[in-house]
C-alpha cells in the first residue's frame, strides 16, 4: 500500500504566493492592486490568465493582452482561484500515466469540467461557482501520487483494466488503500488550505456522508462522473452524472442541455 | 547586512525577556513557537483567549503576541482581561484582518503593534525590536528614577561582527523559513519558494516545487533570495532527487540582485522578430535583436555599419510580424539612446539602447512582452513539464 506518511514528508514546498492569494481571498476589502502585482510579477500566472482569457471556453469577444484587463473582466475570486490552482498543479510532478492520460488530455478534460461547472450553475450562483473552482482542480492531485505508485509497483495494466469497468474511487482504494480525492484532501490539509476546501475535496466521491453543503459537493460529484478521466462524455459517464444530479435534486434539465453542448465541443 | 544586525540585536535584547504566544492554528503556533524560542528567554503558548489569560496569570510574561480570531475568547477580549491585570504589558497582535476598524479597536485597548498575516520574518523581527527597545528604555528610565546605574544591567554587546551569509542561511534553515528560488528561461523569470532542509558547508539541500526543479535542471544553477539578505546567492547544481522535490546546490557567489520587478524583465524575442536601425529617414540596416524590456533594447550589429557612439540618439524599428507578402503588419518604431557598446570582435558589436519617449510605445511594448513571455512559458512547459 502507498506510504502516505512518507509522501506527506516529502511534499514540495508550496509557493508563498499561495498564502498571499488565500489571504487576499478572505480580506473584506478587495485589494486588486496587490493581486495584480502578484500576477504581473509571475510570468506563469500571467500566462495562465491570458491563456484562459483568450480560450474558446472562457475567452471574451476581443483579444485580451494584459493580465490587468483579464482581472477586471473575471473579477477577484475567479482570478485568485485560477492562480492558486495553477501554482499547486505546477508544484507537483504531473503524472496520470496509470490512468492512461497525457497532460494535454488532462487539460482538455479538466477545462471541460470547468466549463460544465460554469454553464450549469446560473448567474444567481456566481459565488458558488467561484467557491467550487479550487476543489474542482485540486481534487486531481491525489491521482498524481496514485499513478506514480501504480507505475512503481508495475500494476498499470491491471489498474487500467479495472478502471474501465468499475467505480474509479473503488479501484483506487483497492490498489492503494485510499481514494484520490481523500488523498488530495490530506495533502491540502498538510499544506494548510482552509478546512472547508479540505472537506469538500474529501467528500467529492461521497457527498451523501456530509452533514452540510451536500448539494455543493454533489455538483462536483456529478461533473466528475460526466468528465470521468478515462471516459469523458461517454454515454455511460453522462448517464451516471445525470443519475447523480437527480439523486441530489440538482437541476437535471439544465445539466442535460449543457452537457449536450459541451460534449459536441469536446469531441470536435 | 542590515537584517543580520537586526537579528543579532534582537537576540541580545530578547534573551532577557519572556513572551506568551496565543494562536489557535496548531501548525502556525508550532512554527512561530520554534522561531520565538531562538530569541526569547522563555516562550509560553496558548491555543485560545481563555488559555491565554490563564497562562498570563501563571507566568506573567513581559510581552504577548496574539492572534485576534480565536475560539472561546477572542483576542480583543483576552487583551481587555489581561490589561486589567497589568495595564503596562506590551501586546503585539498577529492577524489577517488589517482593516482600519480592527486596528483602531486594537490600539484603543492598548495594543503596542501589529503584524499582518502571512507572517513575514523581517516584519516580525522589526516589530519585536521596536517593542522590546521601548520596554528596555522604560526599564532604564525606571532604574534611573530609582537612583540605580542602568548600565550595570546593560549587557547588550556593542560589537558589530560582520556576519556572513552562512549565518543567515542557517537562521533561515533553523526557523523553517521559506526562501525564493530564482531561475530564468530565455530571460523569463521563474520564481518559487524553497525550504532549506540541510546545510553542509557550501552545499545547500533545498525542497521546492517541481516546476522550479525543471528550471534549475535546465539552467544548471539557481539564485537564492531572501528578504533577510541584501545580496542574492548564485549556486550551481550538485544533484537532484526529482521524486522528493529536492535539489543540492553549491554556493558560488554573492551578488546584488539585478531585478525583482516586472519592468526589468529582459526577454529574448523569437527568431521572426526583426530589428532595423535608421541611418536617416530613408536608410536603415538590419541588426540582430538579442533581448528587449520595457526600458531597453539589446542588439548585435555589424561593426562597420554601426558608427554610433555612447549617448547618440538613434531610431530603431522592431518588426513583430509580417503578412504572407512579407509586409510588416505589427511593428514599433522606438527612439533610443546608446548606453553601452561592446566590441565583440572586428566584425560585430553588442549594443544596449535605452528607450526614450517611453509613453508613446509603452502599451505596445508591454503587450509585446506579455505575449512573448507567455510564448516562452508555454515553450518551457511543452519542452520540460509535459514531456
């Protein structure tokens, strides 16, 4: 089984910028100047923001040339969440080989999940959308550790075979003793992320066990089912997602329409 | 080495005093407790306001460092209760809430100073130095008034030994403080935090991010920077354990950092970007564009064509892109002054030009640099991160 304690001892050091960004997110007075200063002085964050602002999924009508313009269009919380996700994902060694996923496929899948979140929730749920961006991206980090372990143990073929037919978190637990979302949550806790975010990630596969915020986490669970890493937007994945949305009394009709639109884009 | 002198001075003063640290976040409490123990005679800790009051009553520390938002009893309420016991006790608050209402309320109830979260060692050292110096001065005045010689008790050393960077690095290491690790890819700075996990002579073992390790591996070196050190430390790479996010670096030299601001980013253009120097309104000759920032242009020119001298004014045309008929569609004409000329050999010269009349071209330059910076980051990611 995966030695979690050892993994936690050798985690990368998170950039100090992550703490600055988390603090900015909690401040009552929105300090956009401070945020822009952090982004402008980090070419990686600048690149991510401009890439997003000019992308087919999240882009605007006119090209965006500067991070200042992107920030004014996206707003503080959205920008902070995107920047934190970028910093965390760059801190770790990307590895989803055991899941049969390359970086480009991962980016395509996670961006479509991001798009699904944004289209499914309407304008009255802006705060919720922004709150769910970070767990949506950060839930994947546990998979990097699992993939690395599966590769080292030379169990890739068996793992991939089981993933095709069984529940993903079940298979992860069978192989390493913990699901990737649980592992992600433990890592985030070790890094000192807010408890609410840690809990959201922990219960993504099992929102029914939560006492509060069940629907919020169920939204992420539904999106995960539809954009399942090794079968994104496949008929079975969409059916599972719609079933999950129905179980948690989420807006199934709106979801069905949005999935149809994004599925077309995704498969192009 | 101003910061090192501050640390030394603080160590000398603080070793006579005791402190109570009240913070509900376990990790932060542990981390700062470790830091305080290096400085103070005795450190007492408490995890909330109620425990804070009890610890104060029990140990009567000279100074209190406290968070504000805590369970059971808030920082403000705790301060009020302690001030009733001893109105003169020095209290420093540590909080993420730096809004004016919170600060006013804090100073109103007798708080001496404020340290904003996230905790920065430099700020913490400066604040303690200020507060403890006040405390020391008050004690002096008290002893003088009491007719005693205050210098009998004074044990502050006047020696200002030159402390080298090793001592500061050890201080950073012992206090688990983060340090900036800086690399460049074709001029684009890549900066992430690192933590020193071992120091062995000139060899420093660091843990940092995966992205930074890739940049160190590519550049075969790294620059270490901390707010505690005036100079940066250039290091060469000794070995790397990418699975455990570790790198062993060897100190090579200390130098004054060239830039830390985005205006100073000097990036390499792509091979399609062309540059021309105007001899007159109609005549121009091509030069090689080596690098560009919002302030400067670096070119390489054929020696016999470049007949200018230092301080001469010249116009330079930078063609950023052309259409299929090779007509420039995106270009900038920059007015500049020759700043440095370096003869490479008989055939070529390297020239640094300072851009004049920046306002007119600033937004074009800024846009170009953002665009090029993004291209280079994507190139780096594709070459090293995704492969």
